[in-house]
């Protein structure tokens, strides 16, 4: 029995009016005079759609005036465990089961789709149990090569049985939601590649060819036109796995694949919306340095060009503002020149600084985190200054006396600058909304790292000067 981890109480009204569009009868004898819920998957979350109170016989009906969107739904029990059912075109059926083992004791009326789904769940539970047992035996026999080989053969047989069962469902139920669920979970079969025995490293070449084939055909089995897959974990999990685990986490690898998947998703308007929203949000909040360029690209290509009709003017305006703040400081771009005042009242330009590496540091003395980072950065500067490393330290406030006293007391003799009137627009060009903020520029003033800690600065310098 599955357990629901969190609960979103978006409770819809239950209807008991004759002529309802959906009617799902539920009977669970052990649960009487108690509320249960009808929920559904959406992406990687679960939402509540309806609630009913079972009567003294443990019976009740989920009723609604409008058809439910198709998908995998959850009947959530009082202890927050749940069992799953399919909602397709036929939305008038009954489920009777037991708390002890809902899947095994399930009796379904008037829904061949759910009978098949229940059989599938029981089959998969049985095979998963068998797989767990084999893997446990493998862990216990790690030193016995013969036993390991025999157990690996058993796993392959088990895997073949599952694939045969899946193919049987697809063959016997063409075009059905159940078939699309199965296909959506199926991995691509990677062919054998003919590689000359004379090749210097055939295993590496085989891996690369397999990777490229899998990347190209990863979504072949997923039906983007089937909107019902939105209300299953399948579509979300496939997309998330592809972009976070399969692709090399670099913009040159991600952007063309993102465009390809977005174009595939245009097969259904709502699937297209979900895929585009997911990718935009994912790369806007990515913690991997440099992937904000993917966000900028998607926002410009799809949202700011009018290809996201669901987005309000307010959303578009906010996206445009965010894009304009990020574009000048993307990794690989030449950092904007900053003309700033020194403590002696002279002007100095960032681009005038001659150095192998420039650490561009935005800080304020009273910032709690700055009090930790600034001395760390100073130690790094002391270590590498003779190797052509400079620090362009930007005091972001306008209290000149505080600034001069702070640098004098700590003997920070790196390049100290400030811009009390923000004439250089440094907050705009380097997206400064908090301190400390550290950028690293190479000798050509290209941004090679951004929003990093002092430890990362040192690692980059160690690697480049090794």
C-alpha cells in the first residue's frame, strides 16, 4: 500500500445530483463513517480533487457534474495511504477492496481499463519483490563469482518477463491509455554497433554511440499528444531524468535538446505548456553555474516572442526584466566595463586592469556574510597576486568614511572602488541584489565564473596555475 507524503487541500465540491458526468463508487468495509479523498498526479505533485464520507457500510460515490481529466488518480484513505485507479473515457465504475491489501483484494465493476491496470500493478509488485530478493542474494554473495553470474542471469530473465508482459499489453490494447502508460516508461532498445576490432578503444566508442543513440531516441515511446500523461508521474519523470541526469550539464548540450523536446510537446497544447513552463522554471532556479543562459534563451525564444499565450502581460514584463538583468553577465560574455572612483578620488575602469584573472568582488563591511568572505578572499589574493591575480573590490554603499576606515584598518590594498551615484549601473550589469557577490574574469575580461564562494575562487586558481 502506497503512502502519500504530503497533502494539498484543494478540496472540490462533491455532487450528488442525478446526471453527473463522473460517478466512481467506492466500498471499503473496514472504513465506515469516515472521509476519503480522490486525488490525482500532476507532474511530480499530487492534488486533491474530491472528498466524500463513506457510510455505515463503508460505501460512497465520488460524483461530479463535469468529466474528470484523464489520468492516474489516487483514492486516499484516512491514514494517508492510497491506491491508484485509471480515469479514462468511462467514468462510471465501481471499486470494492480491503484496507489490508487494496490491490490484491480489489474487485472492479464496469471498467475493463481498471481491471487491466490492477492486473498490471499486481504483476509489477510480484516482479519487484522477486527482483529485490535476487539483489539481496547478490549482496550476500559478492565474493562468489559463480553465484553472482547465476543471479545476474535470473535478473535478466526477470527483466525479459516484464518486457514481454509490457509488449503484450501494448499489442492487445493499441491506442489505449494503458498502452501509452507502458510505452512512456519503456527505455529505448539500443542496437548493437559494428565496431572494427582494430579500433584503439572500442568500448569507449561503443559507449559514445550508445549514448548518442539513446539521447536521440529517448522520447520515441512517449506520446506527447496524450494529455492524460500530464496526470501521471511518467511524463514529468522522463523529462526531468533526461535534462538533469542524461544530458551533459552545459548550455551547448542542453539548449538544442530543450528546443527539440519543446517542439515534440506541441502535439498537445497543454503538454506544450507544461513542458515549456517546467523547463523555464527549472533553468531559472538551477544551481549549476552558467545554466541561467538556458533560461534566458527559452524566455526570449518562446515567451518574449509570443509563443506562450497563457502568460499574462505581467508575467511577460517580469520575465523581460529578469532576462535583461541576466544577459550582460552570462558565462562567456565580456563583463561590462565599470568606471568607478578610487579612495583618492580618481576614476579607474575595470577594463583597464591588466591581470591574468580579475576577482570582481561586490561587498559591504556590515554584511554578516561579507565579514567571513572578505578575509578569506584577501588570503587568496595574497597567495596569488604575484601570479597576476587582481581583486576589483566594489564597495556598494555610499558612506565614503566608513569604506576608507574599513579598508585602512584591515590593510586591504587591492583595487578599492565605489560608485555612490550608481553612474556605472553596476547593479544592473552584474545583477547585484545581495552581498557578497563574486565574479571571476579572465585576462580578456570574459566572465568565467559567477556568484561563487571564496573556496571556489581558490579551486579555479589552483587548477589554472597548476
